[in-house]
């Protein structure tokens, strides 16, 4: 077998290489390309001789391409490996893994730039797709967490007033019942009811009725201590829990709340609405369960209703006009 000349070997390697090879002059004009380069970019070898690197680079990437090209021409670096995008003759764009180096003559003067690259478009697309999927999953997970937080909030809050709902109040009552049975310390439960609420709804409409409940809720919530708990018990009734307090202390708090409601200036649909509430209290030192205390507070409430409404009544007290 006749030995192959070195130049012929180089030529065959260049022509048959499965990687794209392109050589430019120092100004970025192509002076030599191999068949794989033409196959990937869609230009013939003859057409390539009229192209610059910028012609096969997407417009938005050209600044980075020029910077890399100038870097290679400087003393600080003679080779770069990077992932970059190429633009084919038909305008389509693909990703490539590029190894590019500067070519120098014997005098160490730059004579050209050698670029060798392979098509990694499918890999990049797969990575981008995976990233988009992960981003979407992360976003969905975030939305799911927010939805769970919202659901937990809705499960514990009354949708109209934003106050604790009956479920939460029953949990609080259970804990307070266990505590006060153990410690025998004073504990009060009060129930507030909006006076003549059906008449308000019938006269001004249910929208105004909802506004009344919201406004009262704000007054009730501002009127209690940080250690107290209150929420919507149902309909126009609100329940208060007063731990670690005296009967007199609880009475002072709820009478102050009743007074603020009486002074409230509420307008709805251009009309002034007069609102009052009646509140019944039950107070014990751990000798009675919360269910029985709620019954006592409810009886005190309706005692106040019978005595003229807009009252605060403790179950243990006698109902008089001065209460």
C-alpha cells in the first residue's frame, strides 16, 4: 500500500470530519469550510467564501460573538470553548458546542481563526424543556402552597367577616375548658347578638345587613385584649372567650364594646342605620363545662333582650334597667 502524503491525510480528515470546521481570516471572513460545516449551515463551500462570522450569527448574539473574536486576537487568550447559536441559510437557528482558537504564523502574528463545532440543538432544547418543566412545576407547587394556605385560612375564618368561625371557637373553648378545669382560674364566655337584625335586613336589604356585621366585627375585634378570642358564632351572633380575668373585668370589656356599637355612625345606600347589640356573659372558676356556660350566656343574652335590648347581662346577676 502506497504511503499517503501528510497533506493528503490532512485533507481527507478535514473533508470527512463529522464535526463542522470553519476557518476565517483575522477580520472574520471565511476562507475555508468543510462539508459538515456546509451541511449544518446550508451554505456551499463557494458561498461560504463570501460570508463573515456575523452572517451565520443571530443578530442578538453578534455583540458577544465579536467580543469573543477580539479576545482571541489579543495576547491574553488563544482558545475558547463555549455554547453558542448559529443561524442557517434558511434563517433557522441551532445551538452548537464550539471550540475556537487563534492561528499564528512563525512570527507569532495572527493569520486566522479556527472554529470547530458540533450540533447540540436537541440537547439544548431538551435542557430548556426540562428547565421549563421544572419552572412550571415550581410555579405550580408555589400556587398549590398558596392555595393550601388559603384553604386553611378559609377553613378557620368566616367568609363574610374574616373572624374566627365556629369550628375554631369550639377548639378554643375546648382548650380553655381543660385549662380552667385544671387551674380553677376565672374564665368568661359572652355571646353578642345584633338587636333587630331581621328588621335591618328587611328595611335596608341584605347587603346593608352584611355591612352591619362587618362593621360590628371590626369593633368587637378591636375591643378585646390580646389574650381574648372572639369570632362569629352564627348568623348575627358573636362569641367571646375571656381567659384569666375576673367577672368584673369581662363585664367592663363587653360593656365598652356595647357602648361603641351604640355610638357607631353607619351609612348604607345613603341612609343612616342605628345599630345596637345585647351581650350575655357567663363566668365561672372551672366548676362548669363550656357547653353549660354557653347556655348560661345565651340565657343572659335573652334576658337582656326582654329587658329592652342594648344591654350587657351576666347570668349570675339580676336583670335591671341599670345593667
